[in-house]
């Protein structure tokens, strides 16, 4: 199970939704969020921060430490911003902030086809998903590089 949590960035211009895999970590593990606007002049601290395509997540590593015993042994021993994000303990809902909204809009354009030509619909959805991931990977989103 994953819980969803919305958070505004420091400048207040953008919001991102986060998932917390199996509730291993609480939302409080994210101390701050910086969008590309408010992260522009931010000095990145690799011990507590992770940059994903201009979006910076600042983790409260003390909170993460309190919950590390919930994590599988290998991840608990290597606890870092990268582990928290890449392993899904505190990560975007989707591939990037807003992805869960954008992907629904994009898929809706294909849904009409499901009623008229189901076979073509499945082909188009598969093609859309593959092309979309390639596009997001090219744009540099971390989660698009998984798998």
C-alpha cells in the first residue's frame, strides 16, 4: 500500500504529490520541496537533498533514521536521500510532479477508441506508454530510468 501526500514548494507556485511505499516512512520525512523556480539558487546538500530535473526534495534524515528499522536490511544500512526516493519510500506519485494528472488526461484521449476498436486501443495504449516513458527519460526524470 502507498499513501499519497500533497506538498507545496517553498515559493508556493507549485505542488507535488508524494507516495510513501508501505508506509515505511511518514510524510514528515520530507522537510521541504523546491520547484525549478525556488531551487534555482539553492545550494544542494547531498546528505539531505535530492535533485530530480530541477525539483529538489529536502529530506529530514533524522526522521528517516527514526524509521530506518522498518526498511529492509540493505536499504536501512544505506539510508540516504537516493534510497528514500529511488526505492519508493518517499517519492513522486508518478514519474514527475503532476504526472498522475497529466497521464490521465493523455489516456483519456485514447479511451474513446476502446469502445470502437478494442484491439487497436490496446496497441495504441502500449505504444503511448512506451513513447511516453522514452520522452520522460529523455527529459531526465529519475523514475523514467527505472527498470
